[in-house]
C-alpha cells in the first residue's frame, strides 16, 4: 500500500508519478470500468504500458510539445489515459463537456487551437465533424469506440487501438524522443487547461501547471489520509476541475483506485457495487439521494415508516456527535447502535455509501437538513470551497470541525483574506498560471503578489477562523431601500426542499424580491401520483393549483426563515412564478455545471419579470426551446402569479 503522500516524495510531473506507480503499485488495481455488465480491471503496470503506447502513437502523428489536445467523452479509462499520454509528449490536454453541443465545442476548439481531438465514440466525432470547417488547426481525430464509423473517411480519423499498435512498433529513436520529452517536464510545465463554465460570458481557459495539480493533490491527500487503499467512483464531467483533481490528480499522486461506471444511467447501481471509500458529489446529487429515500419511505408500510421516523429522529440528535467522537450517553449510543442495525446500515448500503470514509460536497451551498441527514447516518460528509483557478481547494473542513453553515478553514498552504468590499481572496500553490490568451482577465483576477479574487462575498468568523460564503460578489446588491440583496442565499434555501429543483431571485434596485421556480419533476410527480393528480407533462404539472399551493408553502417557510436574519430580512419573496419549462443548458439558461445564468434568464423572460412587478395576476408567454434531437420549437403558457406572505420585522419593514 502506498501511504498518503508528503512533500518529501515530490515528483515534478504527472507522467513520472505514473512511472512510480507502475513500480511501487505494479500489480494493484488502478482503473476499473464496467462494460456489458462486467467490471474490467487494469493494474498500474498495465496503465503505464497503455499510456506509453498511446504517447508513442501520438508521436507517430507528429504531436509536438505545447500542442493542445481536446478530450471529449464520458468517464472511462481510455480517456484518462489519453490525457496522461498527451502530457507525456509535452502537449496539453483540454477536456470538454461530453454533453456540449457542437457550437459550444467550436468555441473551445477554436480558442485553444487544438491540433488533435480524442473522442469517445461516434456521437462526439460527429459533433466535431459538424464544425470541422471552422477549425483550421485541427489535423487528427482519435476515437475509442468505432461503432458506426466503418464508412467514415479515416485519412485523418484514427482508432485508439490502432494508434497504440503504432506505438508498440515505434522505433528506438521515437522511444528515446518520448523519454527526452518526459525528462524535460517540470513543475512549471502546463498540466491541463480547463475552461470555466461561462456563467456571465464566454468560458475562459484556465491554465494549470504540474505544480498546481501535484501540490494541491499532495496536500489534499495528506489532509484526509488518502492512499492506495482508497477507491473512488469517477462519474462527474471530465472537463470539470473537481473530476480532474479527484479522478486524476489525487488518484495518480496518491495511487487511488479509479472506477468508471458503465453509463450515466447506471451510476447509482455502480456506486452500490463499488462502495467507494472516497466520494464526491455536488449538492444536487445528495439532494436527489435524499429525495429518493423520502419517496421510498412514503411507499412503505406503516411499521417501516414508524421505525424509520423514530430512529432517524434519534440520529438527528446524536448521529453527528457520535461521528465526531464527542461524548454521548450510553443509552443514546445503544439506541443509535440498534438504529444502525435496523435503519442506517441498510440505508447506506442502498445508497452505495456504506464504505465512505471521506465524502465531500462543493459547487453550491448544501441545505443544512440534507447535510445533517447524511452525517447523522455516520457518513463523514464535509464541505469544501474552491474553484477552477485554485485547482479546487481554497478551504476544507477538518474532522471534528464540520458545520453546515461554513465551508471550513484554509486548505493546507492556502492563505485567505477578505477585501474591503467583502470579496474573498486567496493565495496558494494551486493558484492558476493564467487565463489562456486573456492577459487582461488574468491581471483582474490575480495580482502581482499572487492573490486571486474569487468573485464571492464572504467573511471569516473571528472565533473559529471558518469561512462563510454569502453569495457571488457581483450578485450581491441593494434593494431600492438600501437593504442587502443576496439572491444565491435565498435560492439555496428554496432548493433545500426536494420539490424545488431550481430558483432564480430578482430584486436588485427594486422595492422587493420576486422569484422564478422550477419544480423537481421526479419528486412532485411522485407526490402527484400518491395524491391521484393526473398530468401529462411538466408544463401541466407545474401549473396545477395544488402544486402552486405546495410551492407557496415552501416560499413562505423560506420567508419566515429569512425574516430571522436581520441582515437579509429584506430578501423575502413577495411574488413568484412556477416556470412552465425546466431551465436547460441547451437553451443557454444554465451552464454545463448547472449554474443558472441569471442575466440571460432575466433577459429571456423579461415579460415574466415585468409581470411579477406590475401587479398582474397571470401572464401569457411564448418560449423557444431546444429538443433532445437539436430541433428548435416554441411552447406557450399562461402562468399564474402568486403573492407570498411577507413576515414583518423591523429589518424587513425598513427594506420595504
């Protein structure tokens, strides 16, 4: 077993870590992938061979140091190996989101000037071929799965396996050239370029060096004692910095075992089979898990429902304390042990979380109720705060200091300060090199002393040193009364309810706040079936009077909660609309990481915003939508506008 790494064992490039693993962990599993219902396994020694052969194959196509190589597809070993091989030849991997449409890919491929594309299958190849005439730098495409491409022009299209065959027959001169390139790699060599989600504009290419990725991975592995006995499930987008750190950086540096699911549809089933010891998921995944639990309990018999409610009530009181090693009475501990046998263990097993030693969530705020639910089961779920530009880690939560209302303390080797405007700044070894081809934005984000502006507003607690994030700094504004407007804070409170999937708050420079709301079709649909409410579409269900009543109850509950916060009491929601369609990345309303594009939504639905403020009781609207096959169409609806009860407090009245 490889122990958790430390600074004494530093190696200055990812390819050299692969070589180290091939020697020290040679016969230990490195990658697993489920294909046709069977788990395939590759050891670290086999991985080194596969990667080296592919790197030699790339040299046969005249891959040069500094080239940019796009990698597109789902999580699978061959694409992780492709990124490793690209690094071996001194080129730069640029992973793209597999569900991006051709036009979105076009921007990234043009911007980075990719000479090569490594694609998973025909779907991804077709998207690139659709825009190939706009990509003068693109010379070669490599595909993993050749299904459906037998009649394609293969003059510049290469099968992954065939390229490896070329690598196996490479000359001694080519092999020496590869070794020379690996030897030239160091801390300052570019490790990867990852594009931001583009919440407010075009995505920016974030250049991260070997130093950024390796030291961040070393520090985070040491922080949580991660080592080669730990397993992860790699299912989040390759283009997201979290996956690159967890499934690539930490896994290579710490020797973790990487498990790739068969498909998106089988992720939860594969999670149960693997039982990872190290698990990361954004809040929406944990929310989905809890929603599924609640729905299943609703469908059980009276005795099981009573047992669940009884023992979960007890877990809520003592579960987190037991997890943190705090003193708990003997009877409470005994009852918790009985609950573990009857409820908690079977539930964790059903969710695939039985073996989780360290679990993380980040990306958005997670609801306290959701966070506490998983910790009460004995799952060591923690929050971290980070961004692409930080190589993920800005803050982490040490064991024993885990809370739902903060994002923890500075990660190892990270410094944090709060600007005069409340914006959070950090300085760390993981801080990015630059934004590619964008020196202006680089200078705006990172100063000469290495301090990086996060764009988030927050404060550090005096007594604990923990960081609390309020909202995006650009989104924090004022109501016309001068009261604070912090939309994300309110939106996250609304999304704590399983029935609410998304929420968008408006109110900057206005007298009061209004909101758009998306229902969760699975949760509300299940509720509708139990209550004999018939519906044929999302649009019909979202406009049903009883659904509107349910949402109104949630909104007013949130208003009551917000009213207790003197600083944010003015952010209570006066009026709201339940949208007739789900906000969708294909329609430009969200990023591929499911962050709402507030400005775009406000402009696209300006008629609805106007109706919320002019006193209308309903509004007719037509909206362009993108169907799954890429076709455009229009849907129309008359939406009911609801008023929500406003809790009168001194702060709230002042806001009015």
